[in-house]
C-alpha cells in the first residue's frame, strides 16, 4: 500500500476570509461556484497568480490552471515551468499549452492580436479536454481603465467603450472590481515573486505608454470608470437586443438582393443594420467603423454607395424607404 502523501500547502494560507468571501461573491455572479470546474489562465504575472490563489481557495480541486507559452520570448518556457511548480505545490492541476501563431491576415492582425487569438484557441481546447465549465482570465479594474482610455482615444463607439466584459461565452473575468495593487499584495503575502513581462514597461507599446501616464495621475477614479464600463455594457446589450429584433422585422432577401426598411430609425440602429445587410451579401466583409458609418450616412441622405464588393442604393416602395444591397459585378481586368 502506498504511503499517504503529506498534505500540500493551500493557496488559502495567505488569504484572509474576507478576501476569499469577496472573490466568491464576484465569481458566483458569473459561474456556478458550488459545482463548476474553472480553468484559470495563468501567465506567471502577479495578476494571474493572484487569480489562481483566489480560485484555489474558493473552489479547491475544481480549480485547474493552464499557461500559454507563445514561444515569443526566450524566457517563456521557464515561466511556464515556474507556474507549473507553484500550481503543483498547491495541488492545482496545471498544463503548459503551445501552438503555432495564426498567419497574419488583414490590416489589424498584428503580433499581439495573433498571440491573443492563439491564446484563446488553446485555452478553449484545454477547457474541453479537462471538462471545465469556464475559463477565467485576470483582467482587473486598472486594465479596464486603460482599455477604455485607449478606445476613447481612438474614437470608439458604445461597443468599444463598454470595455472588457465580465463574461463572454465561456470566458469569465471575476477580477474587474479589483485593483492591480490589491492583487500584487495577495501574491506578495503568499511569498511569491511574480514574472515581470518586459512588454508591460516597453514604451513601444501603446498600453505601456498609457499605463505610465495613468500611474502618475491621481485624477482617475478606477471604480467610477468600472461603473461607467458596466453601464455602457448594459447599453450595448440593449442596442444589440433591439438590432436582433429589428433585423427580423426589417431585413429581407428579395430576388437576389437584401432589402432594409430604414424609415424612422436612429442612426446607430441604421448603422448596425447596414452592417448586417453587408454581411448577408458578403459574409467575409469586415468593414472599418468609419467606412461603415459613412455608407450609412450616404444612404440616410438618399445617396448610393459601395463598401467592399457590395453596392448599396436607396429606393421607395409603397411609401417606405428601402436600402438595397447587392453584390457588385466583378471588375474586368485589362
């Protein structure tokens, strides 16, 4: 008979009951905390390590962990091994995930976007493999502020300014109400020195430059920004709900074209319905925000326009205004 193993140190050793209770409240709003299995994405940085410690304390053996090794830095393999050791010491099942970066495609598919796409593909595959109900990431209140300011600076609309959502599909983000400093204290109290990602302070990256500026200012109330993000998220949900119903009532396929009854709608609803119509004609289209808004404005003024390979025009029928969308004829080559 095998000897009984010595008890493993618990992640809750360094956590107060108040912190654990707070985390359980936040997680329970997004996840079945009594029965669910949670896969925690852990990079080795302080934020994700704090999430792993909190999740282990709240869920016990139903907390699992994974580290994505993108292979983009020489230290990435050792960082994954570092996380594996911390997880093993706390009885947390852990696996390092590796894969090929997707090929660059489109104007916005930069290295960060491709790495992010790979990360979520690998995490979802691991979630399925281990039978977890959700994937938790360590986005927190300071991340939310940085995201909203970056998007505001780029002229984002309601959807962009809603920031990082607390839940999206199988992804949950229970730390959006937590500050970076709080999470750092949890890791320090556990006696862990986290991995420092050099890109966090590399001013070639927009977020790193913004983080430096925000850290030197006292004018921003992160809690109020988080509340605004939630309100904008609620507004985005309401707009999306309206668009779904209007699409069923006002968009129709007629003799090889898509028709939209555009009367009496606010511009934002028209803009989103135009996008639906464009995708119905050309599923691969990916209209940029400015181009989409311009096309909707042209149609609203009674003028025709074109986006991608879709031609849009205005017609009148039975006293109603119709916006029509058809595939443009292929251009001849000379």
